[in-house]
C-alpha cells in the first residue's frame, strides 16, 4: 500500500524497509539485517538501490503478484502458528489447503510466444524466494534488470504430477 501511494507522486522518494514478518523474503532479497535497530539504520544510512516495479490492473507491486493455490496461505496462517513453527507453519497450512485448489484455464502471451493451459498457480515476481521457499537461483534474479520472473504450475491430474511438482520445488 505504501508503494502504491508513493507511485502516485511525480518523483517518489526512496523507501526504507524494516522487516518484522516471519520469513522476510524482501529483506533477504535486499540483504537487510533481521534486527529492527540494524534494519532501521540500513533504511536511514544505507545506499538506496533501484528495484523493478510491476503493474497488475494499474496497481503496482514490488515482490509478488500471484493467483491460485496457496496464495491465501500467508494471510490465513494464524500468527501464533507462524511464531511457533516459523516456515513450517506455511507448509502445514499449504498442505491443508490442497483439497480446495481450483484450476484456471489461461492463455498467457509472452516475449517468446503463447502458452495455453490449465494452471493451479501462477506468479510474476521479483524475488528469489516466496514464503521462505527458494523459487529461483539467486544468480538468475536481478532486482533491477527490468524483468520479472514467472512461475506457472499446471493442473495436477495424477499422483505422478504431484510428485513431479514437489521434486521441481525441491530442485528449483
């Protein structure tokens, strides 16, 4: 919401970020220290760095824009579970949401052509990890290269599809 407001300005000022969440993917991306005092010092005295912005329906995003399976997990996982189990709380909540997954039939146009299919998850991101899960090799993600990473997960129809999905996530 802060970024959305700042992007309305003709010359947005630099934005300092003080992470206070459970997994802090954005802090990891920007190499921001975990401690509040150290993060505040970095926000005030650190060197500003550019960051790619995305737009979805005219609204800016910095980290991830996603649809489908598991997108509500971060919001629906109780804070007490996140504090107690950390990253594992997201895994448990994600597993519990498996029976409710609904597929989306999409046609996606990109620089290299068109992809049509039935997908249970999709995201456009500017990050190495989402929800603490390493999604892309750090060497392939540049936060200021004018590009975003895309992940699409096709509908799973067989147990082998699920096994392949888990294996792909583990191996990135």
